[in-house]
């Protein structure tokens, strides 16, 4: 009640960046575990070029800060779970 609804048009990347910034603010006492492209590829047992291709086709979602590309632990886990058909990885 009484809340104003504002509709904005922005890219998925801009939206993700805004959300990530808010998550970082909210979890300042519990920072996100971030992985570089190389570290994420190693965690997923794939090449960096394959990881980049998955990101390009929006199968996995990096966080971009300028030229820097990072992946959260949560995003790596989400990708693994999705790849396994929705089953949790052990």
C-alpha cells in the first residue's frame, strides 16, 4: 500500500550488477566467495574457453566489475546442479 512502482528498462547484465552490489552490501559481514575465470573453470573441470562460451550463451552467469569477471560459489553450484538435472551435487 502506498508503494510507488517504477518500471525501468535495463540489460540483464546491468540488472545482475545492481543485484550483486545489493547482495554485497547486505552480506558485508559474510562476503561472497568469488572465483576468477581460471579458478571457476578449474572448479567446474573445464577449460576457460568453454566457461566463456557458457557465459556467452547465458548458461552460467558471471559478475562483471569493469573488465574483471568473477563467479560466485553459489553460481558454480547452481550450474553443477542444473547440469545434473536438478539433483544436488554431493
